[in-house]
C-alpha cells in the first residue's frame, strides 16, 4: 500500500499491486488493472520509488525473536 495525493491535496492509500501503468502527460495518470484511471499530484518518480519500497518491504524476511532474546541477559 502506498500513500498518494489527489489533485485537491487529499491523501489516500492505493494498493500498489493494482497499478498497471503510470503516465506523466503532464499530469500523473495511474491506470489500474481494473481499467480505472486516476490523476494524482505525485510525480512519476515518486510513485515508482514508493512502489519499489513497498515491494521490498513485502519481500523482506521477518526475524522471529524468542523469549530469551526479549528478556536480554538476566
């Protein structure tokens, strides 16, 4: 999920997995896999960075911490 801004400045969250394409004509137009399009304030490079960061987070490995590690050296 990435945070974007509508043209009126209102922030909203978009599921980055639903983005099919992004165009800068000069407004930034996001086309979704559903066929719906939306115009946003964010520039193309900003959206790409947010999508990459989101995907890296989704693919990162989570580390499981056990009770001993949580308590430290007691």
